[in-house]
C-alpha cells in the first residue's frame, strides 16, 4: 500500500479520537501494546488470535514483564467475564479502510469479538500493506469471508473509541465499548 493511503488512514483514525502507533517488527508492535498497558496502570491483557510470531513475542514479553496474559483458547463458560477483567485487549485486523479510518476485524467466535469490545482499551494490529483505500475495495474480501463462514461470521469495523450521544447531543466515549482505541500499523 502506498504511503498516501497509510497517511489517509492515520489522519482519519486520529480524527475519530483513535491513536496510531507505527511498528517495524513484531517486537516493536508488542512494545506498543505493553506501553499502552503500562501507561494505563494495567497488569492484565486479553489477546485474540494473532499470527504465530506475534503471539510468541507477546507471550515472551508478557512473561518478562509480569503481565497476566489471557489468550485463546478461551473457556466458553468464563466468557465474557474473563475478557472483561482485562485492562487492555489486543486483536488482529484483517485489513483497514483508509477513507473510513477503520480497522476491519473478522471473527467466527465470541472471544475474538469480545477482546475488541469489552476491555476499556483496545489495540488492533494491522499490516501496512493491508490498508485499503475505500469501502468499495473492502467489499470483495468481506463477501469472501462471509461466504466461507455463513453460519457464524462477524465483521467489525473499529473506527476509534466507542461513541454515543444523548438527546442534547453530548458525545461520550467508552459507554458501549472501549473508551480508548489504538491502531498499530505493522510495516516490517
């Protein structure tokens, strides 16, 4: 993906009150995750399914830092409480859409979806080359995913923190989901 598309994504995501981190390796992506956790005063991190190298790095760094890492497979009988107890959730975005400033997450189970919605802080990690220009560009990928998983597919667009407004038009962040949202762009 071009630098222009990445820049458009960053600008739009930050306009929507999200924060963006750039990472050039799994190690630096995990450093961003742990930095956000540390800054929040947290000690518990919930992870969704992540690419193997990223998950191994996260496991090692959490062990070294004394962080309680919750990771798949999750016990269905303890959901959503186990994930809700985490200070930070980290998930993998299949891609992002620059024009919407949105990370796009595919899920086929509740644990993946809950990791990005229950903790007060969410970090979504996306590969730089997976940032699409427009929603039209995203359509074929979404259709293919839905066709492959017709019974239990969920597609979530994450464009900054959860937002809601009352009848007096007062905007509040974090009422129905994370109050802080971060995108980590992995560009090795």
